[in-house]
């Protein structure tokens, strides 16, 4: 077990280092002059080349790729995310504020995903091939096919514009989270429903189940003790993947609903070539990704220790 | 009381794999259900178990392979306790220990899952589980195919004694007439979803009637050696 | 001839084969019997060069055994074939791979010998019975006329009647083709009926190596005796008055 965790941590370190280096390299080599972009963002006007050169030196952009990378990564190792190249403010507090808006939305979307998909899949598998099942499959397929930005606009039209029940823009009250959470969550629910439904049907088709019935094990116990764990394996896999996709969907949804959060933070940072800010977002998402994968590996190991051996 | 099941049949994807069939087995009787692969003998076995169970006959079943009897995600101990609960029994450690010793699988770790055991040990564990309750009839489908010959012979001897002591009827489903001839008193031959012969073993071996039975008899051993 | 001299195989710290020496002449059959985990499959893999020997060597006529293109018949007939290819293409693969030419009559002759019906080869593995698939597996092994054929539990997936029939066909073809056959099996009955010699493999060592007739009459080791007793108790062998 200890060895297993050590391997996972080792993998996490590799992923994080890779992510850090890849983003830094991408930003560094992106077309355009980063110093000019920073200067424009700072002064909101055309600036002279002297000022740009000054900024270049100040941000360490004239030192070459490796020394710039080193200058950024070294303080990070002790938890210092540095200061924004544009405003000069510490990155960390701004990042925390952004995450404090994004995290509840992500969790709410996952809750919607689980609360819709699990009952729907259970109802669908009551009578495989029946009209309820077909309806659920059709709904799920449509849900997977609809892009979040379109669904978001439809929900705004219906609930905010026509019915006027819910607020559409911003994040002032708890009600503000409902529409974006639905937008994200319904997409998650669609793919979870599909995988859970097929997982349950496959689990019920296992070759050993007839023997359990002939042994006199009650139907209820077979479902609970033998079908559920087998159906859970693909479900957990997709749930983990959904978490990763969620990060991507969040950016779109936060923009549509004009919510403050990581999306706004990231988009501004990229536009102004604010290296420390972009790096901070990438690292945070990479950490989330790694932690989620770690958790999934642990769940797997608990469900079926053969996986990953 | 004779265990009787009538009108057993099975159709799978439009094809009749078991034509309507009646089977009766007397208490303590040892019967072999023999036929080529695909002759419908396992299907008949399943239908017979389901029908007799519905009548309240206490039947236990040992499937052909441990993969058809054990959940790879659950520990051996879980399977055991579940089987006890299914029979309405409370967990009895001494009974478990006794059966496990009888089948010589004390070496297996009950906290492990099936794939932590060798296939031979898994198969014997399934047999041990089948013997938890009091039985009227034990149905075994190719019990020796997952076992090495020495262990298989040993296990069959042991079952012989166990079933005699407890006066339990035995249905052995196998493609191997050589095996059946040594273990059962009555042979039922299946061919293409039908019972084509049903006779006491000795009589059957001397005078098989149908083509399927003749072929089984002719190929029942690899070698015949003089005493 | 096949010569396995003092071969040992290690997996990590455990020795799976220990100091194995056997030899096999063309036209002869050696059966290796033993229980699961005795090292039977490892022996086959070692002979084929699929696992490295930690000591000793395997040769055919003093050359590395791979140069004689030995053939293998596997235990599970259906999964031994690519499910997407017709059986004919799978059967001809040994010929294509080696780039040799096989005369036109050979396929028909072998098909006749193995009782493979016309048209069967145009089906896919899932469309034939297990017994048919195994006969096609044997056909594939023999098509390029190998001097050495290894059989890994060739009959254990078949029913009793088909087993005896298939064994008969293999033996007849061996008489015509003259290949050396090494059969790995847990079934002493099969070994006794069709092999010239029987080697008992136990825990990675050869415990006994005897002519087949002598073995079933009077095994030399207690373990050999228990194998014989089991074969009689399970009806694989029978004593008649």
C-alpha cells in the first residue's frame, strides 16, 4: 500500500513538472512580444520602446528561457506564486478569490450530474429496452451532443428572460449559481447516465450471477453486493474524466453567465501575457487533476485490486 | 419421495436447445448425465435445478468452472457467509472449518478474492460451499475439468463418501463417460437436446442402443489394460 | 533431433524449471505430464525461445531450435486464431511468414487427413465448433512441414469423444509426416495411449522419464503411481479382465 502511494506521488510530481514546463514554454514561444503586451496592459496606451525594454528587464524576459523559467519555478517550490507582471499585486490572494467562486460552481455541477444520472440510470435499467429505457438513452444522447454554451443560452432565455424566475448574470446571491450549475451539470449527467446504464446492464450479465441465484441469494442482495461494484468501475472512470472536462466547461459557462472566477482570471492573464497568473491557474488545475486521479486510483484499488497491478 | 421435474425445455435465440423433457431422480440415487458438448446437458441441469428448487427440494449446484460460481470482486469469506445467509443459517466457524478441511483447502486465505487462489482451489471451495446446508440432491457440472487429475480423483472419492454418509442424491453432468461409469449407477445420455437413453450403468455399457451412446461407449477410456 | 540439455528457467528469484534434459527423435512422441504450476507451459516457452533459459540450451540437430521453425498447437482453439481473419488466411500464415512455397496438393491432403470439410476454411473462428477449430489449429501447425510440433494441452478444451478422435488424427498424420511431437498434457490417459515416452514434470523438475507402456504398468516414483491411480479412478484408463 505504501509502495502504491509512493508510485502515485511520484507520478503526480512528473505530471506537475510537465504541466509547469509545457505552459511556460507555450507562453514563451507564443507569437508577439510579451513585454509589449504587459506594457500595453499596464498603461492602457501605446508606449515607447524604452518602457517596453524596461519591463522586459524587470520581468526577467531578456534573460533567456531557462533562466526565466528558473526565476519563476524557484520561489514556487516554497509556495510563492509571485506577483502579477501587470499590476504588481500578489497572485495568490486573487487566485483564492477566483477559486472561491469557481469551486462551488464545480461542486454544484457535479451534484446535479449525480442527482440526475443515478436515478435516471436506475429507472432505465428496470426494464431494459422498454420505453423508459429508450427515453433515458435518447435524453442522454441529446445531452451529450448539446454544447454547454448553447444550453446555457437556452436556459437563460427560458428561466431568466421568459419566466423571470432566476437571475442570469453575476454571482451576488446563492440563486445565481443555479443556472450555470444546471448548464454544466446536465452535460455531466448525460454521459454519466450512459455509462451507468450500460455498466449496470453489463454487470447483470456476468456469467457467475446465475449460480448465485441458484444458491438462493436474494435478488436484492445480488444487486447490492455483486451488480453495484461491477457497475461502479466504469462509472468511477468516467466520473474522473468528467471532472477533468468540467474544468474546461467551467471557463465557457463562467463567461456566458458573467460570473467572476477562474475563467475571467485566466482569460485576462493570457491576453496580457501575465506569466505568473497563467502559471498559477495551470498549476491549480493540474493539482486538481492529479488529486482526482489519485482518488480514483485509490477507489479502483478498493473495488478491484487487479487493476493497475 | 422421488424428485420429478416434467416438461423441462429451453429455447435460445429461436433454436430449441432442450426439447420438452421429464427427469426423475430417486433419493440417494447417483445419476450421470452424459453427452457431447452442445448436446444440451448443462441446460437440462440448470432447468432441473430451477424446477426442483421451486418445488422446495434442497438442491445445490456446482457449475463447470469457478468463474461461473464466484464474483472476482468479493472475498472468499464473503461468498461463504452469503451462501449461509441464503440458506437461512447463521455463520458457523466450525462448520466452515470442517468443510474446508474436508476439501483440503485449508491453505487458502479466505480474505483473498477468488483470483488470489488457484483455479483448483477455487473449484474445491465452490464444492465446499455447495455442502453447507442439508441436501437432497447435489448437481455437479464437469466437476473435474478445473482440477488436476490427482486432486480430481481425490475430490470425487471424498464426495462419494460424503454423499453416502448423508444419503444425498447426486447428478453428475459430464462429457466423459469414463468418469461417469466409475461414479454413478444410472446413465442418462443426451444428444441434440433430447434424452436418448436412460439405463443402469452396467446394462448401458454392455448394450448402448443409439449412435450417440455407442460412440460414447467406444471412446470412454484411452487405454484398456489387462489386470 | 530435439535436444534440451540441462535447461533451467528463473523468474525473479524463483526457479520455474530446474535442470531439464530431454531428447526427442523425428517421428517420436514425448508426453510431458504434470499438474498445473509444474512448469509445463514454461517448458514449451523455453523450447520455443519465448522465455530465456538461465542455464542450458535447446537445439535441433545441433542448431538453435528456432532455425527449424517449430510449430505450436495451443490449448484454446478459438482464441488461437485472429477472429477477424478467415481460417484459411490464418492457416497459410506460417507459409507466408517463412516465404516458403507449399505444393498445391498439400493443403488438400492435410485437410483430408484432419477431416476438415471443404468450405470450413472460409469461415471465421467464431463460426466453427471448438473441435473443428482445434483441427484447423493442427492444420496450421503442420502446413509448413515443421520437423518439430509442440502441443500445449491440445485436447483439454474438447469433449471426451472428440478428444480421442483428434488424438487419432494427430497420430495418423505423424505417421505420414514424420514430425517429432512434444505433447504437454495433464491427461495421463492420452499420454499413455499415444506417446512413446512419458516425462513426469513436478515443481520444475523431471521426476520420471519412462517408456509409455512401462509407465502405466509400473511407475517408478510414488508421484508417478498417484498419477496412474488417478487416471484409473477417473476412468481415463481402465483395467479389464
